C-alpha cells in the first residue's frame, strides 16, 4: 500500500478523499453540532481544538504507515459528511481494519455509510489484495454492531476490558471480519445496488 498516494474512491453517491488539516473547517460544524458523535470512541471530540488533535493524530498514523484516513463527501450536495479510515494495516499479513468512521447525524440511516463501506471493501479486496478486513466496535454500541452485521461482517468474539475510554471506563470491544472469499458473494448481493447505478 502506497501511503503517499492520494487515493480517491467514489461512486454516484459518495466521494472519499485523503483527509488533511485543510478539512478542519469543513468538519468542524459537525463536531460542534454533535459533540457526542464519538461517544463510544476513545478519541476526544466536539470542539475545534479536539477535532484538530483528532486530524493530526490521523495524519501522524498515516506517516507511520498504520492508518489511511479519508474525508467523506456527499456528492448530491457537496456536503462534507464525516470521516473514515483504513487502519491497523498489516500488508505482510494481507489484513487491515475499516473503522474510525463517523458521520453527521443527518446522514444516519441514509445509506451513505453503506456506500462508503462498499468503496472501502471493494478497493481493499480488489486493488490492495487484502485477504481479511476487520471491523470492531464498543460492545455497547448496538447501532454500529447492527450496521456491521447488515453489510456481512461475521462476529468473531468479544475482547474484555480492551480499550480505555476518556471517562476512565474500560470498554469491551467486539470484533467482526469479512474475508476475500466472502466478498464476491457480498458485492453481488448485499452491495448489489452499486452495480445497478
């Protein structure tokens, strides 16, 4: 994976491009409107200072070749909708994680997240040669768990006391995966709508 490449993934619904510090001004209104958007994440959020730190951390992780962060753009109106990432990237083991995803609440339930996941999964399996995509979330985050299961994520287990949260709580993390051998079927069934656009 070339971490210097400016990857752009898009279809008729959404565009994903490399996240940069210049996107701060576009994403800030979302953070200020919905400071609880990352309730189940250990990342601080909700103000200009915290969002700047969030983006700087994502960019540092990219420099360290561990994460590739994207900004999400809703193509219908050009609105900046949030962010998502490839992370925990292990090219020798042909695996990565899709996560660090957050969307303006006005896009929740709109299908935008599914469109993003299709692009990310298709690129990971088709272009990067990944064999295993991982997805994880806080065990309490039922909305996220249902969304992962809806796109074909297979539940693998729960890691107890896995991540320290901002308030000192130690969350349990649930892990899901999608394998390359499963993708061919998923992209024509679960994600079949994207082949009819």
